[in-house]
């Protein structure tokens, strides 16, 4: 029984790391990744990037098609803004300073399918 609990713990923890095991993500971001994997593959493949922005880690999740917003989430999966995408490619305008002020871009996940 202890082994089963250990295996389940390891599997749940591995969901919160990228392949290299260096970037931990909040559980809700892991859930968003799981949900994307249940959908047909995006073209281009779905990605999740982590940035430092406004004194916090934020997560940019790509959309599944053209002219759709790419949403930026905080650690609780609240939408902060859409810094890119949409008809103009410049997002929703609520964080127009994102490209200039976001630092530390890290690829957290890219759909391997």
C-alpha cells in the first residue's frame, strides 16, 4: 500500500514539472495543460511559458488558432490579460507593457504530439 501511495505521489508531482523537472507550475496550470491534451492538437502546437511580470510569476498559454487571444494567468489561474493574439495580434490592450516588462521567459510545456 505504501508503494502505491508513493507512485501516485510521484505521478502527481511530475505533472507539475516540465521534462527537465526544473519548472514547477501551480496545480491549476497543470490542469489547463491536461485539458489541452484532451483536445485535438493545436497548429502550431500549444505552449505554456512562464514569465516574471508585476512582481509575480505568470503563465502565458497559447490559443488553438489564429485571431484568438493568448491569455496570461496568475498562479491561481485568474486571467490577467491577453498580451498577444486577437485580430490585431496585440492582445486585448490590458497589459500593453507586457513585452517590455516581462522577464525570465521559460518554456514550461510544449505539446509533444
